[in-house]
C-alpha cells in the first residue's frame, strides 16, 4: 500500500496517534516505520474481528504492532 492508501484504510484515533508518535520518538523510527506499524495494527484489528465486519484500529492494536516492530529491530538489525 502506498501512503495515501494507508492513511485511508488504517485510520487511527487521536489516542492511538499519540501513542504511535511517542513510540516513534523514543525508538527513533522513520516515516516508513510509521506506515508499517499502521498496516500491522490494521491487520491485528482485523484478525480479531472474525465475521463482525471491519473494526477500527485502536490503541491496543497500535501497541501490539509497536511491540512487533521493537522485536524486529532487536533481532534483525
């Protein structure tokens, strides 16, 4: 997905955006990492939805995606 599609399909609320900005600042992540975390959070949100439709991306989904990103940086960098 390009950035425009990510912004459209991975929309997050204000609390989630604050959490994501804090993580990016503390971990020194790039704008590309921001987009990848948003994509992962969307996938996490959708995986727990089952047949309930398309759920919104919320703070717990962002937090889980950030954790995966930190593991990725620790073991693959």
